[in-house]
């Protein structure tokens, strides 16, 4: 009998959803590059950009503590169980209850934070000069209401994904980025960076809220009702599951907070430089981690509810092995192509060659965090599918708090690169601890086959990165950044494909084949 862990995932809906979400995330990341390029061109990397980045700190905190970014994690398993056990009517009542109650909390919290924005910004960013602090407060008050859309829309999208409707989830980040780009291009000349803030609000209203509501009403034929009942036992059962996501800390989120808080204590422009490098690092994280993890959760939840534990464990292991392969390749590509990539995306207008040098150095450091980011996103789904949100979040909270001295030590000593390195160390350790903890609690995933795949993937990625660097240095060192990217990227892709065929195990070959298939589909669609 063959080892089930070596077989590709066979659930068609999972594969189709993963491809759709990966394509969406890829497109949204391309748009994010365009967004950041427009920001770099119109705003640059100075105090104004620091203010724009810091303006998202309070909204991000609100979104996090309402589990806005993780509503699908908390809600999909509960909704799936209620729908399967008690029927559509009971699931509809739960939907209305959570949408009305949590949405109401989001509105109230937004009003309070809007009122106290001055004091909160001064507390978090004490070294900003008065003009930068005032601009940060103004921009914060513009983008804060967007969180109502993300929280309410997140509940709607969770219900749609639980019903195997992933198109709206795929559209949301695309429309959000388009809103920022469009408003930035239209109003940056007259409003400056404020135009981008209004675009963020408009993109959230349309992409995060109105489109999901339309799909739920006309596509899924769901009854859209609001029920506010703060004492309802069903709401408290949901909050019990969501509480770790609201109260716990995860480096997947707080690493960005730390970079803003501790970066603001360093020289002006540090927050902006870290933001630009981070956005590039998150591209492979989103495509290979976020998309796979989002698509996996409904399938894993279904397998758990049906008590098909062996199949669940095999699916988790397969997903981890494929995810690490793509993570290793993505991180290595970022390392090898950092300077031409930064120059091509950002070096326009007010973004100078000196900024390119700083951001490229940061990107090389952050590239080592990609495997940890992706493994963590996938590994915690094995817990969440079982309805267990407390233990992984307690572990993540402990790691996030213990990492603070690391940021405090490395930031002042090594500057922005020290903060980036602190994030790499902390995230890699968090992912490893989560895997070991899952193995101890669940007896899965099996770490030996995962380690075998990881070592093979790292070897292939290192060879491909070396080939890309040599190709650039040999043939196009003095050429434009686009030509350097093309030559280096081609060399990387050819060597990676050859390495996967010669050195890869079945999960590596399967992962690379899926990426090639996705690129062929994208090419046919654009043609």
C-alpha cells in the first residue's frame, strides 16, 4: 500500500478553490505592487509615507481584536457544524446573529477610536514630529470606518466559503487595491497621500462589503438579516471560539505592528522602508500560504466533522509539504532578485536609488522569513479545523511577547535590518513550535517526511538562486532593472523546474506542476 502522505490532494473542490484563490492573491499582489509603486512615485519614503503607514495601526488593531482578519477561521467550522447538524434555518439564524452583533460592536468601537485618535497616535508614535503626528491622526480617521466593512463583509464571506463559493473572497483584495490605486492616481496631485487613504476606504466599502452582500443575496440566495442579541448563547459559543483570535497575539499580524512601533523610534523613513520591503516579501507568502490555507480550512473542517481523521492528517501533511516547497522557491527568488525587483517596482518619482539600496537590503533579510510565514499559516489550520483556537493562539501569543526583547535588542543595534532579522527569527521559531505542538497533540503531521521535503526544496531553491545571481552578474549587470529581472527570473525558473524534476520528491513535483498549470491558465485567460 502506498503512503497516503505522498499522494496529491484529490478533493476537486479544494484544488479548484486553491487555484482560484491563488490566482486572486497573485493578481491582488500584482496590484499591490502597482499600488506601492504609485505610492513610491507620488509620496516617496519620507515622513509623509511614515504617517500613511502608521495611520493603519489603529484600524489594524481594531480589525485584529474583532477577529476581522480571521473571521473565516472562527466562523466556518461553527457554521459548517450547525448547518450539517441542525439545517439551513439554524445556520441562517446563526449568520444573522453574528453579523448583527459583531457588526454592531465594530461600529461602536470605530466611533470610540475615531474620537480618541489624537491621544492614541501620540502614545504609539511619540517620536514623530508634530506635523507627522497630525497627518497620521487625519489619515487614521479616514481609514478607520473601513474596518466596519472588513468585519461585516468577513462574516458574509465566511458563510459563502462554507458553502463552497470562493469567488467573492477572491475579488475582495483585488477591488480593495484597485480602489487605492484609482484614488491615488486621481487625487494624489491635489490631496497628496490623503488621496490614497480615501481610496482605501472606498475599496473597502465596495470590495469588502457591497460585493459579498450582493453575492450572498443574488448568488447564494441567502436571507440577509441582522439580529443583535448580546446575551444569546449561540453568540457566546462563537465568541468562545473567536476569543483567542481576538485576545491572542500572532506574529503573522504583530510583526507589522512591531516594525511600525520600533521603526518609528529610529530615523525618519524607517517605517516606510520596512513597509516597502515587507510588501514584496508578502507576495509569495500570500500566493503559496494564504491562498492554500484559506482553501484548505473548509475541507479540513468537513473532514473533521465527518471523523475522517486519517484523511485530514494526510491532507495537512500534503499541504505543508507543497507549501514549504513554494515558500523555499519564493524566498530564494526574492533574495536573488532583490535589487532589480525593488528598482523596477519602486524607483520612480520621489523614490530614489538610495531608497532602493536600503529596501533591497531589507528584502534580502525578510526573504528568509517566507518559509516560516507559510508553514505557520497552514499548520494552524489543523487546529482550527478541530475547533481548537485556544492552544495555537496561546502558543503564538507567548512567542509574540517573548520576541519583543529581540526587536528591542536588534533594532537599535542594527537599525531596520535588525528589526527585519528579529521578525525572521521569531516567525521561524513560531512555525517550528507550532508543528511540534501539533505533532504532540494530534499525532500529526509526521515531521520526518516534511523535513525530507524541506531539505530537498531548500537545496533546489539555493541552486536556483545561485543560477539567477550568476546570470545577472554575467550577462546583464549594467542593464535596466527589467532586463535583470527577466534574465535572472528565467534562469531561476529553468533551474528550479529542472531541480524539481531531478531532486524533488512527489510533493515538490506536484507543487511545481500546480504553479506551472496556474501560469498556463493565466496566460490563456489573458490571451
